[in-house]
C-alpha cells in the first residue's frame, strides 16, 4: 500500500508492507518534486523508481491514481513476471486503510516541515486542497509547527481570487468556501491561545483587472509579481521582530 501527501511543494510517501492481511511495517520517503508537480505525477515517478530493483506485489493499493496507469502496470508486471494491479479504493475496508496511511503521511510531513529552522512559516496550500481538507488539516499543522517553534511567526494565506469567478459562480464559490474554512480555523486557533499567528486575505493578491492570470485561475508572471508585492511587506515586518 502506497500513500502520498503533498503540501507546500513537499511530499511524503508512506509504503506499508502487508502480507496475508498482516502488516509487516512501513517506511517514510520524501521524494523531490518538480515545480507544480501534482499527486498523480509524483505517485507514478515514485512507483517506477521504488520498484526498479525489487519485485512489486500482485496488488498495489494507492492513495492517488498515476498519470499513466496502463504503462505503469505493464512496467511493474514486466518486473514481477506476472500481472500487477493498481487500485485506488474509494469505499470499504481497503479505502479506510489507505485513508489511515495517508493521514500518517500527512502527520509525518508536518513533523519534517517543523524541523526546518525558518524565520517565518508561510502556509499557502489552499489552491491544492478542498474546503473539507482545509478544515481538517490547518489546525493540526499549525499546532505541530507551534509545538516545535514556540516563537516563530506562522502565516496563513487565503486562496487567490479566481478571476473567472467574476462571471462563473462555481469558481467563485470554490475559493470562497476554501477561504471561509481557513478563516474559521485561524479564528479557532487564536481563540485557543495560539500566538504569533498571522493571516493574509485574498483581496489584494492579484488585483481586479483580469490581467494576473492565464485562464482565470493560474497566475501569470504579473500575477506572481503582485502576490510577492502583497506578501513581502508582511514577511519583512515579521522577520525583523
């Protein structure tokens, strides 16, 4: 079973070794990811490299699909000398196993990130998460960072305004729902006494002239410049404290 969690451009892959319905342990891996790499690409690269020198099992349970399932299954079958099945379970006992493994990967990655000796931690992960995931993950990650770094500033960044949301209700509802969950998590953390926690709203990240994205969602160079101009004063003020 292979579970992947991706956050802030960092990935953790947990491999669980299960035989005859018994767990024989697990290992953490932290593969390097390219800029903009997403879960299917990372999962595919990991599987092909991990099983390059070892025999794959008959069934591989995965937390995420791979980009080219037929090609990957064929390559693994050639290595094993038999059929290898790739499965992403969506319900039942196997789905629960994969969800637990993914949770372990998420917690492991948070611990690794917490080992970084940073002047400021910036959590800008909303574009890659859904509202439910933001609600479930924000507080545990912040608490892990705060436990490891009691005095280091932590910044939560809202999802950018998808400029196509000006005329597509679904796009507007998407980022608004994400930001609502992030703001609620921030307010709960502050109410619980978490200090030196800061919040950057989405209002001024891209501007409102529709020139900052390629397709109404993904930022152009101008969009990234505007984001940097909005974020830099906040980071400079925190780093000087």
